[in-house]
């Protein structure tokens, strides 16, 4: 594996560290995942948002329909 050094603004570094800690992964692992997603258009992994952050209040009532429609687009 190759080592690469990058320079990040302080705010971005803080966000990266916070997200790595939240996920329980290393900075390197999170950075590799982000770069891989960028280069593959995110096609290798299903992105999940924060719980409750969809902006929709009716999800629990329509979960089967929503999942069916999401899976049909894959």
C-alpha cells in the first residue's frame, strides 16, 4: 500500500476526524472509502443518511413501498 500526504483545512480535518470516530474507523480507512466512492461514483456502497434526517414524516407507514422502489432502481 502506498502512503500519500494531503493538506486539509482545519475545519475539514475536524469533520473527518469526527466522522471516523463516529464510525469507529481510522482516518486512513475513512479517507480510502471516500476516495473510492468518488472514483466509482459511489456505486460500490449504498449510502445511508442520519436516522430521522430524510425530511419525511410518513416513512414508517410506507417503509415497504419505499424499500421496494429504492431496490428497483439498483
